C-alpha cells in the first residue's frame, strides 16, 4: 500500500472512532452487572489485588 493510502485509512479509522465516542451514549453499569462481577471475584482476594493467582503462596 502507498503511504498516502495508509495515512488516509488511519485518519478515517481515527475519525470513525472519535465520532462513535461522541455520538453513541455510554451504557451505565447497573446493579445486576455489578452483582455478576462480584460473583466472579475470588473469595480470598484483598481489596487491592487484581491478580491473586500470580501472588506467592
């Protein structure tokens, strides 16, 4: 591909992403979703741990 074509594609993808970000509303997280996330949390994980499976035993 030529350089100009690549730059135009990159610009188009960036503008498409920006327009989606501006015009599509963000869905708020509801309480049922938070409950599902809580069910998948490990029982022994502390509040600041995001990777308990890689911590030392």
